[in-house]
C-alpha cells in the first residue's frame, strides 16, 4: 500500500468508527454502549450493538449494576445478523468501538473476518491476542468519540 492508500484507509477507518459509535447509541446498556459495523467492499453488510437477545427485556444490568450473563456483545450481534441475512462476512472488516473480548474474537475468526479496527480497549487483551495469532489484521485507531455519544444521547 502506498502512503496515499494508507491515508485514505485511515480516513475510512475513522469514518466507520464514528458510525459505529453513533450506532452504539441504540444500546439499552447503561454501563457501556458498544457499536459494531461489518464492512465488505466499502459496503456496510451488517451492524450490531450490545444488548439482550430478541424478545428479552431491554435491561442489560442486574440490580447490582452488573451486566446480565445473556447480554450479547455488539460483534456477536453483527455476525449473527449477517449470517441470518444470507450474506457472507468472509474477508470483511469489523469496526467496533471496543476491542473484542475472547469470545467475540472466536466468532470473528470463524466468520472469516480478516481485519478488526477498534478505538477503545476492553479490560482484557486476550481477544486481540487471539485475533493476531489467527493472522487477522488488528488496528487500534485512537479517537475521542465522547462528543458523538454526548450529542446523540
């Protein structure tokens, strides 16, 4: 890739991450809102945000403010949504506002996603380490997305 290609890709990465941050506002979770987009051939093929499974109450935390164990992560929602649509995530890029956890990293690998771009670090690097071990390109783009989130809340 040339320097021009790299700068264009960086601008695209930033734009998709901003869109993922805006999409995260759909989450009913109070502690942390996460958004994800799956992009293939410069087209968004799926999206997701963290939340409860379809048909469940839209309450992500229990009475002790802990995340309920059945809350789905944004990455899992985007991957299952694309699978349900009949589209393929093979070779796609996942843009996510938080680095994937270990369980989501496994799904990303199995879904054939080749690139993951994120902005905030999850409390564990296990997912990122697994993605790298699988040969998936991982990119951390540091951005302040708080203004996007505040504008839309």
